[in-house]
């Protein structure tokens, strides 16, 4: 069902700062079992709190009772039974998307006025993941754009390291999530072994285009990683694609780990 929510035609009029809160909430609802991981719960509840406040802010700015009526539903979702929570959240999201489409022309100028306030609301309310980028590239600055997207559009706390750094192990321990970026795909296999040792969720970014030419070697190594159960993105996509992938993998990992 969440694939329906992610369709561009449904979310195209929803502000990015609302979309940003959706994946942690949905995937917590989807993967949570009887024993709930403490860290995952904090991330879930903080995003739920932010989304309720952001909807209230927009509702007040629009002077819309329809928007205001959505807010109490988020509180109900926090205590919803596990078997019904995903379905309830899908309905809330679809209703929110409908309202954003209905008030599209009024929302756009409000977003320009309130963007800084909404960003600060997110930063102040949400338990943000610390994402570590492992930079194993020949070219300097190859991950600069990625780092900027993760920090300024996905709103993660971002750190960087290299496999040969003396701080490599300590930064892996401190991270919530690890992204591997490498122009040496075979070496990723050695690097990702650290994730099992440190029990960290992670994702490899495989570059499949050099100029306009597909890099077949990267595709082969990416496919091999996938067969071995490691998640791979074959190019750096939009912020939505990045934070959806990271939040999904993080929630699945934490809730399957089920340890505080």
C-alpha cells in the first residue's frame, strides 16, 4: 500500500517538509512487533510529533478546519494496535495529500514565508539520525554533493570518514547509519563486513554512469552485493529517494534487532 502513497501524482503537491516525516512513521508501523526497540520508538514518536505540529502550523496559516482536524489523528496513531497502524497511517497520508492538493495555490506562498520556521520545527522536534559517509573515492569532493543533500534536504546529522582513517572504527560506532561511496566496488565487500561487526544498518551507493557511459563493473558488483543481502542504490537520487531508503533500512534493522 505504501507504494501507492509514494506515487508522484499523489505526493506532488505535498511540501517536502511534510513528506520528510512520512517514512520513519510508516516503517515503524510496518515493522514494529511486540518487542519495540527504544531508539526506533524515539525516532517514530519525534517524527509523529513534528508532523502534527507542522500540520497545525499550516492549518492555522490557512485558517483551515480541515487541516486542523488531521492533527488529533496523529495522537491516536501513537497508541494504535500494530495490526491496524499501517492502514491508519496510509489513510492519514492520503487525506493530507488531498488537502495539500486542494489548497495548493494558498500553500505555496505560505511555505515561502514559513519555510525557516518549518525547518526549525523539524530540527527542534525530531530525533535525527547520524549518517556516516565512508568516502573511498579517487576524486576529491566526490561525496560533497551527497553530504549536502543529506544534511540540507534530508536533515540528517552527517559525518564523513575514509576506510584508512584512524577514526574509522570510532565513527562507525557513533553512527546510526553508514553510507559507502566508492570508486573501487570490490573493496565495498570488505568494508561492509564492519557493519555486521558493529551491528549497523547501511547502504552502498554504486555509480552506474561515468559521463554518459554505463559502468558495467559497478553494476556487476552492486548486483553481487544485492545477492548477498546488502542494500544498494545505483545512483544518488532525489532527497525523497535517499531519506526513504535510509529510514526504511534503519527501521527494519532496529526493529528486527529489538534491543534498546
